[in-house]
């Protein structure tokens, strides 16, 4: 399992600026958290697609390939760091979804 934080340097209003990924050993996204400049949070897994977020089809690109693109800053993070962001940003979204 691999956990990543990707910062996207851009000026698009409707696109996330920080993305967190949980990726399995076959390079498949399992969970994704997207944070936007305006405070909006997106989340996707195999059950939920919240605020326009969705899991990519196919394999996640190699980290070194992403690092070659100057608009992205990629860092490998710990599972604990990913879970902390999940707990702080996503759990409330999931609770809202379950009430619908």
C-alpha cells in the first residue's frame, strides 16, 4: 500500500489544489481526498463519489513520471497522515451521505 499527497500548482477555480491518494500494490486507487482553495472537500472510494471526486480507472502513474511535471509536487506520506486527513475532512461528508 502507498499513500501520497500531491499538490497541484494552478489557478483553476474548480479544481483541487491538494489530493491525497491511497494506492494498492497494483497501483490502483482505493481512496482519494481532494481539497479545494475555497474549502470544498471531495472524496471517492469504491462506494462513494462526493463533490465531483471519482477514482481513476486503470493504474496510477509512476511517481517519478508525475514529478517530471512542474505543476505537481508529490510526496509519499504515512498511512497515519492519510488517515488523519480522512478523519478530519471526510468522515463528516460520509455521515451526511448516509443520512440522505
